[in-house]
C-alpha cells in the first residue's frame, strides 16, 4: 500500500463502520435526510478524512493532533447513536453493537496517540 493511513488498522475498521452506518442511515425517515442522517454520515467521513490527512503530517506531534480531532468526531458519532436510538431509528441491539465498535476505535486511536513521541 502506498499511503501510511492504508496500513492503519484503525482506519480500516473506521472505513467498515462508515459503510455500516451509511446502510443504517439510509433506513432513517425521509425527513431526516438533510439533517440527522447527513450529520451522522458526515461525522464518519470527517473521521476517516482526519486520519488520512494527519497521517501525511511531517511530525508525530502533528499526527497526534489530528488523531485527537478524530476521537472527538467519534464521540460525536456516539451522541448521534443515542439520538437515533431515542428517536426509534435504532434498536437496542444495533445501538450496542455500533457503540462498542466506536468505543473500540476510540481506544485504538488513543493507543496510537500514546505511541507517538516527539
């Protein structure tokens, strides 16, 4: 693989999660298309993009900064999952599955952050 981010397990897993959430978001009511659905999908695209952009930085400090931003986006995804469950767009089982996957990604990114030294 030609680019650093392609070898990052956290990026690969987040790509899978983004696809799964996209399929789920397509089941949301039509009136959510340009608000909630778009926000949720946008957060996951932002998450992926920030990892990609940060991996091309010149220093570990820069990469660390981007990874912190990615984790913040992941936490916003969790907030959206709660809202989707509350609005009845997401059952408890699917909520728990997605929540656990986001939690794993956050932990993986934090572990990666912890390995980056100046």
